[in-house]
């Protein structure tokens, strides 16, 4: 393996592990459920299939995650008025409280992280992450489905 490829692999692995620790924001649900709550909160109402696409999961896996959130009264699931075959997801009042808590915690944690990076290197770090994300998923345009 080329040295740069090995260094990239190790850096990404370490980054993933460190971000996993950051994401433990005490939101009282599993990490996958937390990701679903955040996506729904940012984009509601959201179709189940679109949520699965955004989180890069198959619809059956996403449906099981949503089932748990519905049972906990964090997400409301109903049929679309336009197409009864489609499921529309929105957050309940309790779900919105968790969403806001997670967003606030993440905003604070990433602001604190950014402050640890020298000002003159911040733009470089953000550009590097953009290049890496584009390389990882070239069919996406800024994370949105085309």
C-alpha cells in the first residue's frame, strides 16, 4: 500500500473514532436513531426513502430505525397525501426537543473544536474535508441527491 494511502486510511480511522466520541451527545437514543432525528429535524417533512438515501441505508433498515422512534413518540409517520405508497416523517414535540439538544451540543462542540485549529489553517481544513467528501461520494452534490 502506498504510504499516502496508508496515512489517509489511518487519519480517517482516527477522525471517525474521535468524531464518534464527539457525537455521544447524551440524546437518549442510539447513534443511528440520533442521525435519523437530525435529518428529519433539518428537512421535515421527509419521506422515508429520502431519509434512507441521506443516511446511505436501505429502506428496510431505515424503516426499523424509524419504527423504534415512532414507538418512543419521537417521530410521527403517516402516508403522503399525494401518494399513499410513500411515508412522510415529522418530529413530534419530544423529537423536536431531542433534535434541538443534539444540534445545540454539536454546534458547541464543533465551535470549540474549530477554536483549537489555528485561524490561518481553518479554511485549509474545511477545503480538505470538502475534497475528501467529494472523493468519497462523487455522485452527490454537496450531500444532496441529484
